C-alpha cells in the first residue's frame, strides 16, 4: 500500500494510519505495530498506539566471539514522563533464556549464530520494543563453511592433495589431516598429501580435516575418490633356468621380479625349439616351475615364458634359451668281473665294468650257466642280482655274469669271463666227518635241514623249523601268533559261578546291587600259559561301585578298578596260572553290567621239543613240557652274542639222547658252544647214572663209574676253581679223549683255543661204555646247567689234528673270541 494512505486493517509502510497494525515510525495503530523494512520489531505493549517512540534503534557492540561480553544501547526514545528499559537477548531470532540485561556473555551455544537484543521502553502511557542490529556470526569452535576438496590422479602410486576447506571460528585455526581407506584410518597418513599404495586398490579414499582453535576441534571429511585404479604388471628382467640340460634331468625355472597392483599372478610355459632362436612352440601341459627333459627333447633347445597378470592387464618375458639338450645311449667299457670261491654253497659277487650314458643308465644283472664254459650259455632263473649263491645245479658246470646298462636312449651289455668248473662245496660235517652227535642251530650240512621241533605255550602246538627259519624270524612269528583264550558275551550262565545276586541274561553279566565281596562271578576257563595277556572288559549301565577282572587263585586284580561305562584293556603278565578267573567287585554295593570279557595272547614262550641231529647224528628230545628248554622267551628269540641259542633254566631243563652209539669207544672229540656265564661248573653233557665220583666234572660218561673226565688233576695240578674261571666267558670248548696217550683215561680241554690242561680220569681200561641214556642240560640236581647252548658236536675219534681248523670254523660263525 503506498505511503500516506489510511488502512483500517494493517499499514504496510511508513506514515500509514492503520487501525490494526502499523509497521514503524509515525504510525497510528490501535493494536500491534509490525516489522519495518529492516526487520526490527516494535510492539505497543499498552495498546491504543501509546508509549515511547524509538527514534534511534538500539546498537550492539563488542567482539562476536565466544566468551566475549557484548553490550546493547537502549537506542533513542521519546515518551511521557520517565522511560525505563528492559532487554531480551536473542539467538537467531529466538529468546535466550535469562539473557535480560544490557550485556551478554557469548557462550558455546552462540557459536556461529546471529545475536540481537530486543529493547523494550516503558513510560506512563505504555511500552514499546525495538530490535537492535545483528551481531554475528559468533565465532567459536572451528566451523566449516566449505568442505575440503581432494585432487590428483586416482591410481596406485599417484599422490592425492586435499584443501583445508573454508572455516570460521576463533582465531588462530590450525589444521590436521587423516586419510582414510573405505572410512578406516590409514596409519601415518597425516599430511595434506597422500601417495596411493597397493592396499588402496579398488577402495575409496577421503581425508578428514581437523580444524583446531583455542576452544577445541571440529572434523570435516573431504569428498571421496572413486575406486582407486591399479597398475598393470611390469616384469623386470627375464625368468632364469637352472639344472643339468640332459635328457631325464629336471630343470627349474625362477621367476623374474614383477610389479603391479593388484599383485600379479605369474604363470610359466615351457617351450621348445630346434635351433634355440626361432620356431618356439609350447610343450603341452608343462606349466610348472620344473620340467623333466623328455627323451624326445634330445638335441633340442628349451626356454620358459613368464606371463604375469592382474585385473589391470598383463606382461610377458622369455628366458634365455638353454644349451642344446644332451643324451647318449649306454656304453660299457671293458667287461664285468666277479669274485668268490667257486664251490657249491659259496657266493659269487659281481663288479661292474665302467659305464657311460646320459641319462645315467640303470644297471641289471643276470647269471648264466654253461656245461663247457665256452658255449650254450643259458640264463639261470631268478639269478638277477649282483651276487649269486652257487647251488647243486652248478656242480661241474661253469657260470658267468652279464652286466646290462639301460637308459631311455638304448642299452648295452657285456659278459664276464667264465668261471672255472664249479666243484661241490664241503659242509662242516662233510669236512670233518659224520659226528655221533651233531646238534646245532646253524646249518652244518649246507642243505638247510630242520634243526628244531618247537612247542609254543600259547596253545601247545608244535612245528619243525629249519636253521634259516630259526634266525630269519619265521620261528619267532609262529610262536607269537596271537591266540584268544577266552571271549565271553554272556549268552548263558553255563560254567559261571554267580555270587551276591549276580545274574547273566541278555548277553550281559548283571551285577545289580551286588554287595562288596571277594568276587561277584567267576568261571574256570583254563590256565593262561601266555607270558603276557591282553584282557578286555566292556561295562554298560554303570550306576555305582567298581569292578575288575581278577585271578581268584592269587594272581591279583587288574588295575585300575572300573568305575564308569566303557571298554577297558589291561596288559598283564601271567604265565601258567590258576584256572579260576572272573569278574570281581572291589567296592560295593555295585550296580552295572558287563557285556564282554576277552583274554588274548600278547607274548608267548617257545620250548625245544626236539633238537634234531644233522646228518646221521643223534637227536635230543624232551617230551615233558616242564623240562623243555626255551628258544623263545616272553616273545623274544633267545640270543647269545647275536646268534640264536637254547636256554637251560638251571633246574629242570634237559634234553635226552639215545646213547647206544657211544658204547665201546676208546676215543672221542667233543665241541660245544655255550653261554659265557653260568652258575656252576660247565657240565652240559651227562650220562644218566647216579653214582658219580665228582659232580663238578666237565663231561661224564658211565661204565660203572670207571670213567670220569674232570677239570681237576691237570698236569700242573691247578685248583678246580682256576679251571672254572676259564669257563666264565663266551666259550667254544674242545675236549679230546684218547686213551692211547698214556696210561689211564685222559682228556685234554681247550677253551676259546687255549689249552687248559690234561685231565686224568683213572687207570681203567679206557673204553667208553655207556649203558644208559645221555643228557644235555645236567641231570645232577646239585650241578644243573644254567645258561645257553648253541652247538654240541661229538666225533667218535680223535680230532686233535683238526682242532685248530675246527675251532676256527666254529668261531668264524659265532665270533666268540
């Protein structure tokens, strides 16, 4: 509405007359005066257009910073009588509670706001208000006006830069920077620039600016980049190849250094060329770091190609070519030779002639036989190692060895010269004559005969074993074959003695509310002959108490007691024991079920039932199990000086021989190999009679007690004890008896080749006549044999001329001294 008009409702400009609300100076207003064109409020508090009139608006002065005090003037007013003034401070047009004095201290809430003060003047006619000028914005904490802006190339390796943005606030404002990767702080990235690294690949980067002044700090994030680009792979240098460039050798490729983001993946491809310069082609399927040169690669050249790839692209690099691949067929220089004694039963050993070839040839052998040593050579079946054991088929024939060298490029062979005519090898027995007694655990005949019949105590089974089977594990494995003595699923109560309320039903032994007693149930299931047994018990439905498996004959309980459901196993040492075994309660009352009880062999003993004489010699045997010596003790083969031996227990163990062949002998030779330690004098071979002159004799025969060969009365008459001292060692004992040496019955003893003297047994006729059986193992209770024996051989003639040769032959096998 134009000036100088009358408006009955509301005036809109200066000098209006308005019956309702006038805007500013010189208004006639019956109600509310509104805003002038400067935005100042003026209010007639009394109504009717009366009260002081503002002629100069209030003015705020002071520093627009938090903590500063600002002051408002009243402005200039005209009115009737005394004029009083009231103040109301405003923040962004809204009253500030309690801020009603002419001064106002700026607080944190005023930061970045516009401050005004509404002054109200009052006189006797009424009140009017006038708004001051605006002071602001108030400077406080740093306040961001324009966000920071990033610039730079958004690729790994490039540098980004951020501006600070525009800020207001109490000076001085300082700035700090924190770069972020996908909104997560990047360690140590705290300057206004940041160089993008591999970890930034395919992420978004921004920077948080922290503006700080004396009042505190404010953060403002910059704009964010797009996904950071990577770097295409770049291979530095070339891959390399190492290894011997010969057919069937393996080459190894080493990758060249490669850079790129993301980290490139490198692959290899082996290639082949005829000249090493051009015409390179891929070798199908050869993409690993190693390549075994094929036979078909002979005379060719090889290289490897490295290809490194990432999401940004790829790069390739070729290795240098190898030298020309080398390969040669085998060639043998000269002929093979062999060594060894050319007798049946002896072993020949081949030595190869010099060989060349690339790759290194593989060597094989074959032995051939000929009737004349010059023609008709035929391969010997199975003879394909570098050694060959001459057998009976070779007797009177000739042998040679063929060396064969083979590689992928060919083969070559060469024949040795012929052997001489192969002769029959003499066995130990053949060499020194057929003995009357030839007992040994080695092969005396050269034919690998049965030397033992053995009984195992796990089931009393018996079996014969050759000399080779005693030493190669066959005997031991047979003795230790697992036997199951007992396996009870409690299908019935037959044979069980049940006590204290125990019952058997449904496949279980039910120990339900059994009171504490010596046993709840037992069954006589036979003696347990094993040295060691594995007992297994399965318990179910356990409620209370404890149970164990026990030998009711005094063998004790298994341990620990069973106090929970489950399957339990126990290894226990048994031996021949009481037959009453069962389930016992060890604390009561007991409530549980036993579903299974099993007893299995872990180790056993092997006893000598028969010691077979080799050739036509006597055989020693023992039918009584309790008197049989051992060859396997608690699962292990009895050994003496590393060789199998028979163990005599020093009490009951004895083997018996028929002695008819010993009758009417005027001379004999006895060789024995025995353990180094035994408790009494060496007395391993006795005649079966009771009227002995000297229980400490070495060898005893009987013809009405007229002949006793003893270790007393040697020429120098040493004491008996000194003779015994010779025997407390690993012994090969050689006894010669020859009545023709002088009057009386005399024998000379040698231990480990040393002569320990001549022994005189009396002045009888000197004829060995034995009407009873002879024994090995000492039948005399006061002088039992306690030790091991490996050999006992008796010739019924004087072998004194062969003694050194015999002892050497025996010691070569037993290494006793």
